[in-house]
């Protein structure tokens, strides 16, 4: 695993720990889903429901695959294993990525505009400067918009242990993880 992947995992764990108690639990994923869906003003109910379902699936996958001691919580040590075994999480990450990107494209034109991208990523908990840098790394065009597929691929790459120098690394710059 690369140093960049280590930093990405640490950051995601800290963001998913929405109640900041040092472990991941079901409530953390409900809190995150509420925050993200709240920013999806223009999205239809089906897209918002898909995002909630993706967060719940993410939690269930973590619980099923990683809760080694059966306590219903995921420690950072347990969570780190998701990056070490990406094949166990590829499908869940893909569902999550597609649901999040769909919220970013409420009009269905295949393009995500910067303001909505910023709002959704801020709701997750990423820092504004890093979100801007990530959006720029995705090489926006067409009036400061990125393609849905670009964001979906970027999310999937974020969880790849062998990847370094990817746009998602912009999210860890200057963060204390």
C-alpha cells in the first residue's frame, strides 16, 4: 500500500466517524447520509434514497467483512483492511460512487457543476480548498463541469491501495490525519 493510500484511508475513517468517538458504527453512516442528502436539493427522491441505501450498504459491508471481534463497531485497525483487500469492497464502493455522482447530476446531463460538487463533498466533511483542488485535478470543461464518469472513477481510485498521484490525493493535502 502506498503512503498516499494510507493517508486517504485515515482521512476517510476520520470523516466516517461522524460522531467522533474513535470507531465506526451504524449511526455514523446515518449521520453522513443525512448530511449528504440534505445538500441534494435538486435531486429526486429516488436519487436521495439510493444515496442513503449506498451509505447503509457501505456500513453493512464493513460490518460483515471487518468486524473481527463482533462488537458492532469498526476500529481504525479493522477499517484499514478495506484498502488491503479492495476486492472485498469494489462492488460496495462502486455503488457508493455511482449514487454520490448521481446526486451531483440531478438534471441527468452527465455533467457535475462545481457548486454542487463542493456542497456534496463539504457535507461529507472534506476541506473546501482540497475539494476545489480535486475538482481542478479532474480537469473541468464545459463551463466548469466534470463528467459523472470522471467522479465515479476518481472515487474508485481513492480506495485503490496501489494508486499514487491520483486526483483524490488532493483531498489529503494539508489535513491532519
